[in-house]
C-alpha cells in the first residue's frame, strides 16, 4: 500500500466517539502498513493495538474493548477463521473485516458463514477498505440500524457475482411475498465516462442510486441496491403483499425513467420476472442482466422478459460474410492504410446495427473473423501473431456498438503495427500482382512460367509462394476462375459453347468440356439446360435459346 493514498478528506470525528479497531496479521510490517497508510482518525476510527495471531487478538479485544477487527485470514497459531468463530461466540457485537488472497477464496467463504462483516482481497484497495470501514462505523454509531441493510447487500452481492451468497441463507430480515430484480446501467459508458475523474463519477453513482431510491419511496416495495460494477446497479425489490405484474411494471418504468443525473446521460434497465422464492434470486439476477443487452436494438429504456421473448421469437439475422471481410482487411493492413481499415470496421458494425445483432453476438462473429484473419496473415508469412489478447470486453464498460467498435479498432492497430514492425512480406505483394496479371490475361493460354517471367522470379519460387498464399496450385486456380466465368456466360448469354470456351481461355473445345465436367459434375450444355429449366420454373414462362453446334 502506498502512503500517498492516505485518506484525508473525510470529516474528523471526536476522539470519544471513535470506533476502536484492532489490526491482526502475523507479519509486523503488514500491521504497520495498515495502521499508517490510512488516516483512521478521519474515518472515526482509533487503532487501539496490533496482534500477531488469533490468541493475542482475543486478549486485546477484551483488554481494549475493540469494536472492529481488521484481520488476515491465514496466520500461524490461531488463524483468521478460528478467530472469527471465537469472536462471534464471545463478543457477537464486534465487527470483523477479513483480508484474503485469491487462492484462499474458499477459506474466506467459510469466514463469511461464521459472521464476518466483509472480506477484501489482496492486494488491498485503499478506497475499497475505506468504504467498508466507513459503512461499519456508521452502523456502529447508528446502534446497528444499518446492519440489516448491509447484511442484505452482502447476500445480494453474492447472488449477483457467484450465483450464491457464500452458503448463507437469505437474511431473516428480508421479508416479502414477492420479489423482483432490476439491473440498471448508463448508456454508452465507454464513450461518455472512460476518462471521467473518480470524484466526478462517484457523484454520478450517488445521484443514480439516490434517484432510484427516491423514485420508489412511495412504492409498496422495500428496496436494496448494490453496485456490482462501476456501471451496474443491481436492485432487489421486495413486496409484502401480492402485486399485479402491470403495477410492478408501472412503478419500475416510472422510477428508471425519472432518474435525472443532470448531465444528459441516459439510464436504462433490465427487470426480471416477479418471483416468490428467494432461492431464485441468482437466476433472476442473471435474467435481468441478460436483458440489458437488448438495449442496443431500439434504445428501449426498460427491458422486460416479455419484450426479450418477443424480440427473440421474431428476429431473423442475416449471415455475415466473414471471408470477404477478411480478404479486404488483409489488403488494407498490408498497405498500412489506416483510413481503409477504419472504413471496413465501420462498415462491419453498420451491418451489425442494421441487422439487429446483440453485442455478444456481434463479438462472437468478430472473434471468428479475427481467427480467420490471423490464419490468413500467417499464410502470407507473418510472424508474431500469437501475442496475448484480452478476452471478451467487459459488457458493462463497452455497452454500445461504438464502444465495441473501439476494441476492434485497437486489435487492427496492433496487427498493423506488427506488420510494420516485421516489414511487409514481399511474397504477399508478388502474389497480389500475379492475381491482377492473371485477371487481365486468363483468356489466353497463360502458363505459370509466363507469369513468373513477368514478375522476374523463378517458376519454382512463384509456384511455391502462389500455393502458400492461395492454397491452390496455379493450374487449379486458373481452372476454377475460368469455369466460374464460363458458368456466368452460359447462364447470361446465348453464345455457343465453343465460343465460350475460347472466351475463357480454352483453345481446345473437348478439353474445356472435360474440365467443366470435372468441376461441375455436368457438361456445359447440361448446365445451361438446367439453368434454363430453373428459370422457366421460377417465371412460369418460356425461355428460348440458340441452337448449339458441336458435340459434347
């Protein structure tokens, strides 16, 4: 912990009213760090001592009348878990905040079960520790009135994050016959709040939570809210009598709509199904959070389960042509053309918007595209593409198409940087030039050796890099291109088959028929006849074609 983070901006509390706190850790340097990093007096706390194991802590709690214990969970002798059990038995009024490492998470959950007030993960975040202690101090001064709400908040946080509340039963103080979860968040969070100062954003959160509470003051619900993320406020509403779903919706729509932050930001929310069994809370939290993703479709402010079901039953998503997008992106990246890359990414997200893809669906398609993109770049000789990428972007932070587009552009910038750093692969440009030359000359009896001579490289080197880049040999590539062009001419013109063979570069008619049949499974005449029958069937009319000469 850094002494520069010392808290000094909270109004001081008279020494006589300060809460007595004991710090417990088997390392003296940790005890000193916790004691001197924070100006505890400004939080209304007096550090009465330090203990280096659980046995000493129990003695000092009684000696100094400690009201709050800040303890590590893993210590020699009596550890934090056993200490918590002993304190609960001997001094149930004493509040305990436990500190644990990620690898001790299961251990920490056992401490929660025996009544620990809160737990923090290492390395300890000063602001989080300060916030936890301030709430406990307020509860102690209020004679425990806030303890009930804090108990419910801890239980609700466990349900949101882990689908359970550390093995605890729902708090006995949580009364009601019907319940509902509302998850609210700020629209376009990345674009509007990514660079906002901490103090200013804290004020936004306070106005947000207070606005929701005030809007529901006259409602028939008991309301408890917790911030599970800087852009996710989860609210549990409890009703002591049965209320019609329409009435529930009316209150929630009015409440979310009335939140005014005074800065023009929009808040929207997903609300769960009404439920009666608190054991369903984790499922209902997940339901409300999932509905938040539907906001991008039409900007709807309150998203209900019925709305989500209607959207999913009616939507039909057009397929996304990832192969074509990869082809264009590879070309733009190798050219180091930032404007073209941005235009292609923008076009991709325009497709997602207009087609009605949800953000998780758009991201999944992009992940497939990115995998193809890296594969194509490797095939072109690129190295260094196995760098670590972040996983799926935080859906609460990047909760708009524009926000997600920012992440994709960052990926493209990194690829462009790698290409620039490694040098543009010459073989890529050689093959690109060869493709253009082939398009201009495919009607002639073009050979690989002629293309190699034009490029001023050896035929063997040309054959190698062409196969590496396209995945096909020169003859296969030429035949596929010529047959595709022949199919087009057979379907759209009345040219005779031998004329089409000549137009696409086959000087020997029988050889053309043989190649055509190899690639399509039928002769050119059969293919044209099939197309004609298909067109007649679709139009219900008659189509006339010229007579063919020559045999097949």
